[in-house]
C-alpha cells in the first residue's frame, strides 16, 4: 500500500497549496496545479491508497474553501474505490 502526506501547515497562497500537493504526492512538473488536476492524480495517476492531510486548519483564510474542496474530492475518491480490491482512504490531522 502506498501512503502519502500533504502538509498544509501555515500555507499562505494557492500556488503554495498546489506545490505542497505536488511534493506530498511526489508528482512531476506536469501536475496542473488546480483541483481538477488533483482529482485526476489521486483517482487515476498515483497508486496511493491512503492520504494524510496535515495542518488544514492553519492555512490562510483565503484557502479554507480550497481545503474544503480537497476534502470533498478525497471523499469522492474514497466512495469511488470503496468496493475495489484496493480501497482508498484519507485523514485530516490538524
């Protein structure tokens, strides 16, 4: 099982948020740096079974909506793979 951690502690900007996603998921420079690309990566392109998101409550207020959208995307991915041989899960640690 492949696990990954995205550390958002004290993240201040949208570019920084996507850079942290890129680093945490070990993505290459082709990562699109938007939430559609985030969905594509976790759903199709990385063999990740479990993602931990740290520090989501410490991001700047401008990013709280993006973090909530990330949570929705992760939950959608969990539901999508729920009945597969390799189910997906996630957690938020704040």
